[in-house]
């Protein structure tokens, strides 16, 4: 498993031996095949992990899941951030910097489309209550947890044990602090939030850390935007199995947003409990048309 990537060198751990880090380069026959943290690879050569040794990556395994993003909504070039992650822990501070639904909505879309289970993790709960922000996602059947500095991690750790979980969030939300609590030996740099409400970047590369009871956490750099240029409305609705079948009967080109944009959307025929699910799904669909910088 690839656990680090840095300037043409990949740090890999062998199955069953997470403490031995083998540095590898990409074999020439792989060309420019992208290899990211979380990828499973075949390596040959010196596998001792000793300093100044170098193995070769000769094959990248099939990916179970992918977390993708683009630079912005006009950039057609998608980029895989992490591969083979089971879960996406979307980390949001309840204050300092103030929480925004925009990144959460976009991260949810990327998780649903990429095959990851999303979890909303709220930090800095000592500064503001969690309920008002969490309530905005009630109709998505989303797991919501709090993990402020003074909160016990007894709610968090069972969700992560035995899984590969990627942490995603804006800079300054306490992501690296959470990683250090989960994996004390990680010693990720912790930065202060700047005076204008934008966090400084404290992690510059994605890194995977093993959990004591099994599983991995992948810390990613703090992000300022999350482009979704590669995702279509139909991709999002596939995550809503209770709505996707009805949406399949919509007219060609329907964006599933309902009137006035899509006056013939068949989702409007649904009633009862599904009506609130439709509203939640449409909020995510609307996020595809909104600026990624909010």
C-alpha cells in the first residue's frame, strides 16, 4: 500500500508489516500511470526499507474506490486524491473558521460518486453548538460525530477501526490535531488559523497512518476549493437508490432540479417521506452549479 508520495518517490508498506516503509520509484514501463496514497502496488527490488535503498513499482492494482477532484469547475482534468479509501471523514470546524455547507456538499458528492462512505466530523465544539449545522444534513442519513479537543474519541474510533478513512477539510479546522489524537506518533504539524478566517496549510502532502486497532487514516492537505467538473447530475442521483429509478424516466437532459429549471422532472411526482430526500438530493445537485470557493 502506498502511504506517502513525494517528488517521484513513493513510500510503501508491505501487507502485514505497516512499520516497514519501503521507498520506491515508478518503473519505466508504467510510464505516467498515476499512483496515489492508498493505491495497492506490486514492488520488486530491495524491500528491506533501509536508508538509501530503492525498490520499483511495477504494477498498480485495481482501485476499489477513488476520491477525485478538479482544480475548479471549469477544469476538465480530474485528479485522484486518494485511492481505495472506505470512508471520507469531512472535517468542519463549528467556529474559527466558521462552517460552510459548500465544501461539505461538494465532498459528499465526491464521496457518493467515488464509492466512499461519508461521515461528517465537527470540531471546535467548545466554541459553538453542533446541532444547528448538523441539522442541515439530517435528510441525507449522514453519520455526524463531534471531535473537539475536549470531546472523547470513543464515538470516533469505532467508526475508523478496520477501515481506510480519508480526512478532508479546509485548513485550520483541526484536521491535523485530530490525526495526532488518533495516531499520537503521527506528529503532524499544527498551525494557527490566520486572522482573516482562512487557515494556513499545515499539511502539504497526503499521508496514511496505521491505527493501533487496525485500519488507516489518510491526512490530506487543507483545501481551498473542490472542483466537480467531472461529475454529472446522473452520477449524484445514483447514490440515492430510492430516487434513481424514478429519475431514469426524466426527459433527456434533465438536471433533476425541478421547476423552473426542469419543469418535467419526474422526481416531482414522488410524495411522502421521499419528498424530503428529493430536497436533500437537489441541494447537492445545486452544489454542482455553485462556486467551489464557498
